[in-house]
C-alpha cells in the first residue's frame, strides 16, 4: 500500500501543443524534456525489484495509436492517469477535413479501450472565453441542419455520436507553467510524492490547491515568464474566470443538445415535421442562414 502511494497520478498527453496563441495565456512551457520526464517509468520503479513489480503492476509502456502523435512510447497507468488530447481548436479545424471522423472520436475510442479518464482542451469544443472572436471563432454558436458537419462543429458532433452517454470528460481551460528547481517541486508534494508527475490538472473550484501552486510560484521566481504565470493564476482564482467557465458550459451544452436534436432528426428517431414539438433550437431569420441552428448570444 505504501509503495502504491508513491506512484504518480499523471496527465498522459496525446499529440503536441502546436499553437500556443490559441490558449488565453502565451507563457505555456512545452519542452521536450518535460514531455520525456512525464512519460518515463515512475521513480519508485527504480528503487528495488519489489517496487519495480509494483510499478509494472499498475503501468506499462504504451505507444498510442493517435495518427497525429508520432512520439515515443509513454508509461501509462490506466487506473491512475488521465489521458489528455492536447490539441488546440486551430489545429483541429486545420486537420478536421482530412478525416471522415474527427480526432476526438478516435481519441475517445482509444481511451475507452484503455479504460482511462479523459480530458481535452475546452477551446476545441467552443471558444473560451465565449465572447472572444477571431477568424475561426464565433460570437454565437451555430450548427448546420444538413448531413455534412462543419469543421468547427466536429468535436461536438463526435461527442454526441461516439462518446458513451455515461462518460465523464474533463476540459482544460488554461495552462500555467511553473519554473522551479526540481528539488523544490519534489518537496512541495504538488507534483507527485516523488516529484515525477510534472504535469498536473487542478479543478478551478479547488482554491486551496490553486493557492498552493500560487505560493510555490511566488517562492521560486526563476524565469522572466513567471510574472505572467502569477498573473494568470490570479485570474483563475477570480470571479471573472468562474463567469467565463459558466458561459462556456452553457454554450457547450447548447451545442451538444443541438447536435443530439439534429442527429435524431437525420436518423429518423424524431419526425422532421414534429421534431419542434420536442425541442427546436432557433433558426436565423435571414434566408441565407435559415439552414443553421443558432444559440442565443446571451449565453
């Protein structure tokens, strides 16, 4: 039991983060060294033969099948780790048209086979913050009523079609890099008991844990990027961030409901003439866009 407690609970990243500008912060650290450290056998596995057996009981090296991830095999502990699809919305839109199914569908299948908890970047579902706009983002969520799914809606359509209804999926809204000596990280206990879980996810509602990371950053200012990280941490702890998450959740829920409605109509589960009696998302009033379902701007 004591040896098991020494095993890290890691975030196993599938695919690289190509476009940092798609995240709310620009100071995210994505170094090769960090990826390697996060993918190796836990430290406890190198202590003695008995601890190595414990490590092998809960984990093994795994080469992921995801077609956009050419990296080396990673050490994975299905019962302890979270499988994370580290793909930005811009990357998703760029490559979405190359596949009959979007990356999220194959990722979900792979996670289900390995029986692992899953997470992905919230911005691939819909923009975060919701009211931010760019060439690939929209103020108002909208879904085509036709058979062809637009690239911007692939992730929502894939969740409805491929992810089991009882699945629990985590979403990541922002990333913060903490530049500290390895000894300090290990001493803090925030990166695994032995400091061999350098990538962590924290619920935005867990203020105690977030304050612990913030205090560690304040204590170990090693890099010119750290002030930006502290500023981002302050934002995560603010009421504004909680409001932004709430807006995102309402937009994401609307997208999922709209795709469920659309799928049931196209599959014949709902009669097209009577589908509106169950629930009908709003249509744009213009003739040009009357084949789209629209979420309200007051999301």
